[in-house]
C-alpha cells in the first residue's frame, strides 16, 4: 500500500469521461465558450482497464464518474455498465443533470445508487446567466426521475454574492423537502479565478453561509467520514446539508482522492497542475503494468499539498 507521511493514500478515484461540457458556467470558464473534448481521449474500454489496474495497485474501491459533463459522451453507457460490474464498494456520478431524462433507462439498468447533481439556482433566468447553457426545467425533471428510481441524491451549489446569494435558503428548502442533501461548495481559486479580483468579491465563506442559513434554521454539526470533503450539519426533523469549504476549512490533510483525466493522465492533487501519463502503462500486460504504475502513483501521492492553494488547472478537465 502506498502511504505518505501524513497517512494519506489513494482510495477514491474520480474518472473524467470527457473534457467536453454542454454548459459554460461562470465559475468554470471565463469567456462563455463551452469546453470541448480533449485530444486523444481514451475509449470506455481503456478507461475501464485503467480503473482495473488502479484498483489492483492501490486497493481503490470507490469511483466517481465525472467530466466535463459525463453524459454528453457516447462512451457513458458502456463505461457506466462496465464499471458497475467491477465489484467496487461504491460507484457514483456527478452531472449537471441536463441529460438525465435521456439517460434514465441506462442508469436504471446499471443499478447505480448515488448521484450528485450540480444546480446553482431555482430561477430560470439566473440559471441561463450562470450555466450559459441548458434549461432549468429539464434539470428539475431529471432530479425527479432519479428520485423515482430511488437513487440517493446530493445537489451541489456554488454560492456567489453577485449571482445567487439570496437563493441559499430557498435551495436548502427545495432539497430538504425532497430528502436531498444539499452541498454548498465554496468558490474555488481554479483556472481563470486564480488571482482574479472578482474572486474575493463573489466568495462566500462557510461562516457567512452558516450565518445566512441560521436566519431560518437551527442546526448542529454532525459526523462526517475521516476523508470527507464536506463539513456536515443536521437540521432536526428535516435532514442534512454540507459545506465543501475549500478555503475556510481545507480537507487536504485527509484527502484520499486521485483523478484520471479523459486523455489518460493522473492528477494527485487539485491544487497541483502536475500530471502523470498512463499511456505506456495501459499498453503493457498486467505483470509489467502494475510495477510501473506503483512508481507513477508514488509520484502522484507526492504531489498532494498540505493546504489548498488554488491552481491554473480548469477543474472540469480533471473531474473536480
């Protein structure tokens, strides 16, 4: 087992199926241009082999399917069905939800149990302004479809002072009413927001979020797993919510995450642009691939920071 001096190891793998996205969210891209697929993106069979090798090399037993937007790529169906057959303890999906109604059948067939849906507003006009693509009603239908299938849902919201601050409580109401756990994600200094003057103007800290929620609800902090990215809070008789406090309360010292990009690179840390090419490893037979992969993983684990510092990397490229 590969472990660093803080006891960190890789046990959670995030697989980006494609860098392409059908949105151009303001906190992800600066110019409104949608992200396109990367050059030389791996096929579903290659990504599944990478997952299998990484599992053998590290004992990884949790996989999250991400993008870009994973539902836009034709390889989604094959990868989802394939990864569900690997015997992992947990498989989940992160999506903006725009294509969920179209993918309801394959999701039901796969047996997937958990899904995270990114949604920053319940106002259709603000939705267009933030996402710069898609439509709110289809996303809400997708949420209803997943609830109908019995999936455990979390909604991810990025609160910003200039765009959706007044929707913090309404979004929480919407989720609590449906048995959904809302995750507030602090704005991150990634990509174009690194060093941008607008970042501080839009940033809402965990303290400010809790103050706003406290105007309507009484809550208490509750247990979260050792390597959880979120601080969790309980509202008695209603449900839970979480805050991924990248700036206010970084989770770097307990991070167990490894990211595989759609073009076959490993990233050991969101706050480090260094990447590790798997192309040669994936061409090797297993008995040669695993020793080489162990060395790659040792380097990737060494990339982890002690605290979140931000990075020029666009998070959507590496399955943030």
